[in-house]
C-alpha cells in the first residue's frame, strides 16, 4: 500500500529564514504522482505542485522549490526567505490508482510551519 | 468564484442525529472525491464519483454513511445516527480527467 511520511510534525523559524519540509514515500507503482498542498488556518487545502514519477527535474516557483529524488523516494519542499503568510500546515500526498484511471490521494500527517516575525 | 464549494461550513449535532453535507464541484469536473480529516492528521479518502457513478468506497465508509451525486453535478454525503467518532472535517475535491484534485473549504462536523 502507498505510504507517505512527513517526519517533521512542527517547524518554527524566524521570518526570512529558509526552511525545508521533508517528505518520504513508499509505493510499488512504477507510475505515480506526488503533490504538495498547503492548509492555512481557514482549512481549505490549496494545491501547490504536482510531479509525475518520470520527471525528476527540480522545480522552482518564486520562493518555492521542490526536490524530487526517486533514488531516496523523497519529495522535499523548500521555502526561501520565508514570510509570515507562509505559516500553515503543509501536506505531501501520493497518488494511488482507482478504477477507470482515477487516483485517490494518500496524505502524510502534515508539517505545521510557523513563521515568526 | 468558480472553486469547489461546500455547505454548511460548520455543523454541530447531537449523537444519534442524521446530518447531510453538500459539495458543488468546479463545473465540468467529472470526478468528485470525499475525504475525512481528523485533528492533527492528513485527509483520508472516503469515496469517489465519476459523473453520477460511485465507483470506489473506502472501508472507512461504514453503512451509516451514504453519498450521492445525482446527474453528475453536486454531491451529498449523509451520515445517519451520528457518533462522537464522526467528528471531523469533511473535505470534497473535484478534478478533470487528469489527476490534480482541487479541494473545497470543508465542512467541520462536531458531534456532542
């Protein structure tokens, strides 16, 4: 079965510091997708990125960057020059196939990130 | 706003009562998912619809739970004879044919 582990339960840093959120996954599938979602205090899960298993290129989007390493089954997320608005719970998720080509998401337990001014 | 919407946002009920939640997906998304999130945990999959057909149900979905998606548009999730263990955030997500799921704001259920 698919499994996602986010070992860091809580992280607290001072504004402008860089911070990396770790994600390790387990799967027997050869084709799969990895995701990161942000959950601010309002509760809505906000999609950040999707990466497929064949694309190991790192991705950068503004202050956000993602490092996908298949050899270590990791998909880590780095926020550069963190801001107070980055405070939220961040979830890493792995796709698991359902019938007719659909995918359900298997989530990690989340990392609560607090950025202090 | 064309995102996923859910109603109500909060529901407080007494044990043994029935409750129903509604999810309106992004228009033209033919796939709709329900997840449940308890405090301090990540969301867990409950069930999946493709158009009006319910194609997958988790073992978490006991026989007190029922979900529908009439005409392949909005969906409802009903819990009968609620128990305190049903207290959680119920999240709905929709997706087009390929993969990325977009979530609604959730319905927070508290069973007293």
